[in-house]
């Protein structure tokens, strides 16, 4: 019987890692080459499918989005393909880095994962990101189901190669989801048309893109040729204890590093070392002299815990943080009894005039005997969390009724913070994320909606479930957060459906305004290019800057479908200008006579399209005919000696002045002050308090922003009561104090920052 030495075992494991790394590089190379060879064919299939869907006459907005996506994937194919290759490379590198950390060498790019589920703050203002995740999942499921047979053998062999005990599709770095994610990332990074993203991805189907089955067959054959069998063998196992273990608050305390320097005491002694309390007189008698506020106590606790006012780090523990002792079992039992009593009460009566701050249970319980007997680490947690809930109760954006409901979470959140002390250090703590999300969502509830409003009912039921179900498993907070976020997503989808008609109307309006702006530039350039000896006849200036401007704008809107109308509008304008100039030789006069029939037909077609009728058009037509007759008969311009000519010249000057003002307005889009800069940075999902007048206020959300940001659509939570303002108008409202932004940073982070930056603390420092 041979006995392998530890050294030989280590050498064998190292050889396996080198082998795995080499095979992985080969598989990535084959995958990138496969897509590079078929990138044009892939886009062709996608475009053809988009055209088929458009032919089926979907809703107008969806059809427009798919049409735009189809055009852009054709015109910007090179840009998209380069972005896809880069996204695919980095996605594969990250998948391999996670599956086989030892493979993370210089040839593997380390990047922030494209999947934002890890560490994402799922709150009301993040609903756009939630939509993106669910959209990706929805599309990926189609590909996963379609290629299930093809990926199964590859998943098994990759599991052996990467040392996975139980290979599953989610651990396969080459699963279809990775390619779908790269397609989405490529579209986003190319910045082609954000509005078309959802409709493009929903049209992305396995039957209408390149076939991945040959790729999976090739990758699997490569592993077969390398001798990798689809069974458990040659596994690269992680070291013992590398994973996290569950925590039982009633179990024995493990040996832990002290919170600060010095030896730890026995039994329930404090983990604060030299900050140990000397007696039961005060929970913080060993921390600070008498008279110091609870905020000062909380600051000292957070400092000793390692809290910094810098943004919380979401990375895994890197070994630099101390390990904290388990919560005191006796104190946890006391909190469990309090929670059971609160959970047993199915009703929670709110009396008129009550102050939510009077319901800060954590602050009230500081002087109880149970808290006095608890270790200082636990007492510090009580004080810090009491300050956090004080901040919640004082937040003016959270409705009073919601403060009472969320306030019922104090005891279970305290237990959760004692089970996992990272509550104060990491914004990914499950209980902290739930508090942040409920507080953020409550901003959207209006008291006039009443307690039967779905949002109020959902928040209240979530709190009740925490009170009745939470014991020591923090996964409950994660489950409830997921359920609540799904509820928010569903309600957001309903609201989005209601605002789409208004958004479509504003989108069309903005496109027409942009087209008119382009027409202004062209008309202005044509007029300025005329020689001084042949100026534009005065009566033609208002026509070109008003009626024909609209004709040109409508033609420019449809230029993507065909440039003929736009070219015709330009040609007609040039011919019209030339036709009104004096003709000094016989050839020019003959040319004008031949041109007039076609010119008149083109003018009438354009003016009929914009429905310009009535006396104004008749007057213009008579004046134009007279000018043409004069141009044919006279060899030099007629002198301006009539009252009508004077009026025409005045109207022409005014029209030119208005044109110059419009062009100047287009060029003066730079930010004027901090309010303009704020308005330019606003994004969809932000909440505001809008002061209609001295007595009327209401809360609104920025539900849609037009592509050129000339229109910002505000609605209530349900997508009703819509109103539209431009960026400049929004800046003016901010400047006058009629519109104020609601701070939507996570409330726990804001509370902790407030504790650490308190004026008393600064003075003491």
C-alpha cells in the first residue's frame, strides 16, 4: 500500500490546476473564434426576425423601437460587434475567475460582474436595474431550455475540470446565459438606443440567432479528447472552513478576537477590552463621562467596531476585520420574548398626534436591567441602532403612518445586527437591506391612499412576517426582500404601461422639435449664403422660416425611411429662392418658365401635407405669381417704393430675428448654475416634492426622460397625474423652491453618516 506524502499531493493538485487553466484558455479561444466568425450572420438573423415582428403590426411604440434597433444593428454593426466581443471576453473571464480562482492570471480580465444581483440595493429607485435583471433572466431562460441537451455533457465535464463537487448549469462558464448577457451588454455599451433595449432583447430568441449547438459539441469534444470524463474525479477542493456557517444566538460563544486591543474576559465579559464596564450603574459608564449623549456612545461604539464614514465595502471578508463574539444568549432570549409579544399583537393602533420618536423602543429599553447585564458589545449595538431608528423616525419624507409600521422592526433588526455585526459595516447585510428598501418604498405612499393601499398592505405584511417568523436565520430577510422587490417590479410595470402613451406622444413631439431645429440651421445657412447683390425677397423670409421649415422638418423625420422627401424639400427651397430673383438674360427667363410647373406642384404638395390653407396661403400664392412675372419681365430688381413692400421687408426682418433667436437658444444649453446642473443629472425613478401653490403639495416621480432630455415626465406612483417640464423649467422650479429632491440614498447609511458627523463629535475631536 502506497502512502502519498503531503508534498506529492500538493504537487498533484498544482498539476491539475495547471491542466485546468490550459484547457480553459483553449475553450475560451474556441468560443471567441466561433462568435467572431458568425457575428455578421448573427446580426442578420436578428434583424430579419425584427422585421418579421414589425410586419405583424405590434403596438406603435414597440414597432418603432424594433425598427430603430433593426436600423442601428445594420448601420452600426461594426460598433456592436466590437462591443460584443469585449463583453463576451470579460464575461467569460469573470465566470472562470469565480469557478476556478487559481486561473485568474494576467490573461484573464478581472472586472466588476455584469450581473448586479450581488450587493445590489433593491429599492424603489433601483427598479430600472431590477427590470434589467429580470429581462436578462427572461431571455436567458429561452436559450437555456433550447440548449439543455447540448450543454448537459459539457457541464458535467467542466465540473470535473474545475473541481466542482456537484456540477450544475449555473456553474458552467459557457452556459447560454453568459452569451445572452454579453449581447445585452454590447447593446448598452454601444449606446445606440436605450429606449429600444427591452423590445430588442424580447425579440432575441434562439431560433433567430446563430446556432450554439455546434459550439457546445466542439467544446465537449475538446474535453473528451483531453481525457476529461463526465464523472467525479480529480476534484480541486477548497480548504475546510472557507464557507460561512450559520450562527445560533443560543449556542456557545466561539473564541473571538477582541473588538479592540487587550485580552478578553471570561463568561459574558466585554469584547471592548479596556473599555469594560465597572458596574451596573450605566450601560456606558466605562465608555464616557456622565452627561454624554446616547449619540456620543453610539459614535464610540461604531468607531471601535471599525465603522468609517467612507462608503461601505461590499467585498467578502479579507481577513482584516476582527471576529466578534456571539451575542449573549440571555439577552437574545429577552429580545425574543419582546419580539414574540409584538408579533402576537395583530393590530397596531396609531393615535392622532402621536410622535413616532416616542416609539423608539431601543432608546427606552437602555435603562432596563436586562440591557445593563448584557455585554458592552451588545449594549453598543442597542445604542447605535437606537440612533439609526431615531433618524428613521425624524425623516420628513417618510409618512408618519409608515414610520410606525417600520418602527416595529426594531427588535428583530436588533437581533439580526447582533447575530451578524456587519449590519453597521456592510450595506449588503440582509436586515439592513430590508430596512433600506421598505423605507425607500414608503416614500411613494400617499396618506390619502389609506391603509388599504396595496403598497401599505405589502409593507405592513412584510413587517408582520418578520415579527412572527424571524428567530435566528437571516435568510428570512433576504426572502422577504426578494418578494417585496418583485411586488415593486410588478407595480412599476403596471405604472409604466400607463405612462407609455404619454411618453410616446412626448417622444414624437421631441423628435419633431429636433427636426425643426435642423431645418432652422439649413434655412439659415441658405439665406446667409446668398450674395449681397441678390438678397432674398422680403416676403419669402417668413415663408421659409415658418411654413417651409415645417415641411422640411416632416421630411427630415422620415429621412431614415428614404431621403427622397428631404432632398425634394431642399431642391424646392433652392428653386424657389432662385425663381424670385431677377432674370437678366433670355436663357434664365426660358429656364424659369420651364421650371415653374414642377416648382408649383412641389410647393403645393408640401403645403398640403402641413395643411396650410386659407387666406394666408392665397395671399402668398398671389405674391409669388406676381414676383415670378416681374422676374421674367424685368432685368433688374424693382425699387422698394410701396407701402406693401415696406411691410414685407419689416416682416422679413422680424422673421430673420426670430430665426436667429431660435438658433441662439439651441446653442445656449450649457449649465447656468447649480440648479441647471442638478436638472441635467436627474434620472428616471427619482422622487420629488412639488409645491403647486402655498397650500397644495404633492409627491411625484420622474417617470420618463426623453432621449434629448428636452422633456421630463412626472407622475404619481401609479403612473397618473402626469405633467411634463423641460430641463430649464425644472431648474427654475428648483431655484424658486417649488420642487425639491427627496434624498434616496439608503436610510441606514445616511443615519450612520449623521451619527459620525454630528457637530458634537466634531467639536470633541
